[in-house]
C-alpha cells in the first residue's frame, strides 16, 4: 500500500473560505461574528474527486494522510478563541472527507495555536480530533507569529504539556508553519522550507527525545535544506 | 585557476576579538570606548598560514575571495557608529592579509549595516574598500536584525541607493546574514541556509534586475534549500 503522508485540503468549498474571510474581518473589528455555513456532501465530493482523489489515482497511490490547508491555519490572526473556532470547523471538514472516502483518506488535524499563549490550549482539540474524529496526528506550528519566530524553540519546556498529550494519545506531529505575514518570507517558497530546516536544527541542538523517547515528529518538504547540507549537520558537535 | 569564491577569516588574532568584546560591552553601556590594538604581521601570517592558506593548498585551489567572519558582523549589536568602527577594523585586517598574500587572497568587505537605519550609510565603506583597499565586492546582510527579519525584502526601493553604488563601482554582493540572536535559529545550521532560500525567493518575486540589469548577487551555501526544491520554484508563477 502506497500512502502519501502529507496532503492538504487546498480546494475547500467556497463557503468555507467565505466563513474564514468573515471571521478575519470580525477578528479585526469589522462586522459580526459569522456562523459556519452549510456545506453539502456534493460540494465536498466534487472538490475532492476532481483534485486530490484524481491525483492520488493517477499517481498510483492508495491513501493520503490529509489535513486542512497549512497556509490557511493563520495562527497569527485574531486571538485563541478565533483560532479555536476556525480549527474546529477546518478539522470537522476533514472528518467529513474521511467519512466519505474512508479507503483513501485518513485525517490529521490543525491546532488552535495562537501567538503568545500556552500550547496547552491546543490539547483539547487534539483530544477531540483523535478521540472523537479518529484522526491520526496533528500539524504543529513552530512559529504561530507567521514569520517573526517569536515562540521559543520546539525543545523549550513550554511545549512539553502538548508533547505529553501526543505521547499519551500515541500520535505524531508534522512540524508545519502556516502563512507568512512577514514580507521577507514567501509562504511556500521560503517560510515552509526555512521552518523545516529550522526545526531540524532545533532538535539537533536540544535533547528532546531523551525526555520523550516515544515522541514522533515528521519534518515535511523533504526536510527543507537539511538533506542537501548533510555535511554541515554531520559535523555539528 | 581555481578560485574559492567564499572564504571568511574565522581565525582572527586574539586581540581582534578582544577589541570586539570590549566594543560590545561599550555599546551595552559597560566600560570605555576601546582602541583597536596592535596586531603584528606574524600573528596574521600564523593564523592564515596554518589554516586558510594550508587548506587552500591541500585542496588544490589557487585563490580565495576572502572577507571578515560573517557571523561576527553582528549588525544587530549597537548602533550605526559601532558598526562603522567595527567594519573598518575588520576590513582593514582583510586588506593586510591580501597585501601579505597577494597571490592567494582577494578581499571582500563587510558593511556597517545596522538595524533600522538606511543602507545608504554603508556606501561610504563600500567606496573606501573598493577604491582604497582594492576589494572586489561586499557581503550584504538582508537581515540586520539578526534573525527577526524586520528589514524589507531585497527588492524594496529602500535598498536601491546601495545597488546604485554597487553598479557604479562594478562590484557584486554576496547575500550573507550574520549571527542569529533569535533562539529559534542556529546561526550556521539554520539562519544561513534560511537566508539563502529567502533571498532567492525575494528576487524571484520581484523584478529587481529590470531596474538594475548590471547588478550582481552571489547566493552562498549552495543556495540553501533552493536547488533541492527546484520544482517548487520552477512552478512559481
């Protein structure tokens, strides 16, 4: 069985986007708090069938581990309650896809991270997604600031409560930033790759797996610059 | 002739370091403004002969384009006058090496960049290094904040006065960050590589070479993650 370990729902139905746009406006003080719209099974079937499922079949793979669009997580937007609401809807949408195509998709959740708040606020949504929605992992954002890198490294003890929950639930995290709001970093052309390299080096500098021998991370996008510069890391003392 | 286009003086004589340490203390409000110490030709000959020159010969190359240690530039430390003094001493030291080993080293300068000040403050030192010290280029830091990326992208018009001077003097710049003061980024294991990837993508997003057809940049460290992710960039619209 061939499993694509890293797919995002980048073809979300239009009402899902409209909700987020209204929510961002609300977070910025414009307009009312929006309600999440009705999205039909047909809309989901259509966007998946014409895109991710078609490509999966054309490429001869069997299954995709599937999560919400990473650049859409937007942990730098609004406060923690905005992130919580948005994450629940984004994850529920993934759960619907998995329920409709159980042979082809397995779910991974986005977390309600937010700038400057403890990661423990994301534990409840992880538990809900794994326990109630049957998801098998999460995307963990090492930079909720969206390109200013104001959170401590992943080896910092402030992340530990979340790692404890991951180990208890026996699920891995993919290290994945969201969109960049720093004009220096193009989201997919720089920020994603930089984050992969950065996370790898943070793990090399720290001793995290001594404290959490069962903790599992996936670093995506081929590891950013890491494999290409292996000698640089191999020589690191 | 085999030319190594990117070497740094990472074995500076001890008095050079001692000066910088005293200068950093002074910039932080501790102690008096230090004077630059005497450094003998023997100290320079020794540190170069046992290291860069030895390695150049062992590896069968002929010449190194040589500049001050990149991580030592420290543009986030102190103000512009601190950077100016430090850059002059660091560049003068490179010029002495080139004068002592003219067959093996050609000089490239560090710039007196500083957080939040116009890049035009670096033009004078570029002119001095090219015009008086015979240097053939400079190291341009796209992130004088040392890991917080608060300066605008390299395609921003605020950088243009410096590019005009580069074109006038007909010298290239190597895009090279300095040390990271952001705990997320290890200097050589993440920040350097991220900066290479970041700068490449900034240039791809902009249209800088339309405004400066004769401008020349070198992106070091094999381009960071870029060659390894060529499809990502090739597919960029």
